C-alpha cells in the first residue's frame, strides 16, 4: 500500500514531447524570476521547484539571514498563489493553524457557529521556525500535509490545490525548541540545507538589499498551470530498472538487513522507509522534465538523493564518536 501523501498520478493520456517541453519552459521562467530576487542558491531553487512540481513539501534548514523566508515569499509571488505565513511559537495552538468555530448572531437575533479558516487554507504556507512549537501543534500541520484537508468542529474541509508547505528551521538555536518527530519529518519530501553565500554572492546581496528599490518577483505561472504541470510530471514513464535502483538505494540505508553494507549497520540506528523510494522517483521525474526529457535517468535519482534521504536516516553513537554524519553515509552509498 502506498504511503505517499501525494494524490495518485493521472494516467488518462500519454505524455508527449510538447508537454514535457512545456514543463521545462515553465521551470525556466520560474527559476529565472526567483533568481531576480534571490542571489545565488541556484541548486536550492531547483530543488524547491522539484518538490513543488512533484506535489511534495520542503523543510528549509539554515542559520538566520540566508533568505529562507524571502525565498518562500518570492516563490508565492512568482506563482501568483495565495500565501500565508505561520510564525511558530511555544504558545501557538492547533486552532491557530486550522481555524475555529466562532459564535455569530443573525439579524433576527439567533446565534450559530461559523467556521473561520486558519492560515493553513492557502496555496503556499510558510511554517516559520516550525521547531518552536510543541508536538501537539505540529500535528495540526501534519494532517494538512498528509491528507490535504483539515478536520475541525467535526467536519472535514479540503484545502484547495495546489498546496505546498515550506517550513524553516534554525539548526544552531536549540533553546526553547521542540525537535520534529521522525513521523513528521518523513512528511517532507526534501530537507534542504542552505549554506552561506560565496564572497561575491554576499557582495551582490548587500549591494541589492541596501539600495532604494528592492527587486520583486512578477507572476509567471497560475494555479491552473501549476496543477497541470504536476500532472504531467507524474505521468512521465519510469523504467523498472530505475525503480529497482531507487528502492535498492533506500534498502541499503536500513541497518542489519540483507542489503545493508557493514558501515551502514555500524553507523545507522535506522534507515529510510518506503516513502523515500517514492520521493526519489518523483524528484527524478521533476528534474527530468525540467531538462525537457520524457523519462528520468539514474543520474536524476542521484541528484535528488541527499535531500530526500538526509532526514530519513538516523546515526547512532558510533557515528557520533567517529564524526560520521548522515550526509557522509549517503555520499558513500552513492559512490558505491
């Protein structure tokens, strides 16, 4: 049984070359428009777009000042989609995310409950500093990410497509934080680590952001176009060999199993689940479409492997003692 939170693929019609080229052209427009505002971070922009076109969600991890929030705002402007930002704090309640029933009075004096939608009802949702709220509130976001609907007041209310959650997390400020449970981390298709800009990129950032007029993105795609391109990406055919390669790569991350190399059993507490295999293929499909190719290759899986697997495997004490990170394990698997 599939464990992916994404809807099933649409398979009514085969994908032709023109449709794939259309996705590639749309990606180029979107990437170029975001790059007008965000200096550098080309690979991060590509991976965020891949998550969007694959109907996934993304966790952005980086120290303050690396334009995580600006990236999400710029993406929403370039897509002309509804956008909401939720600032996660220790006192945030689930109803602050999903919405709540309030008492309304009609003209004739009668009272009734009326549901007021929370900020989760948007096409693009920025969950800012998601690890600053307790697990109970994090779970309210989890249902929406997984099921793409919200249950409140005994009723289930769907969230309009496209629906894309981008969460930010600060890796160096641990006081007053609540680490995301592994079950919630698994709902994110990609875990992207933003690094410091290069010297020249930082010069360009300072020059741009200290001027009088700041650049702003203009809409280049509509909601209907995004939904159409998501369908095209999911319709791309994949060879059995590539699926077996992706599943085999994920299977090697599971310690003390038949396929696991010895260093995986030595350094990992546990490995990735089936959702990782699904997202490897979906991410590879998106990257192939961006390049105008009608079917993904092994190299596409390898390009997306690190952000897909990084948050799905957990190292043990031996790895910590030897200075081995999850990224080291993944890179060694890819090299093998």
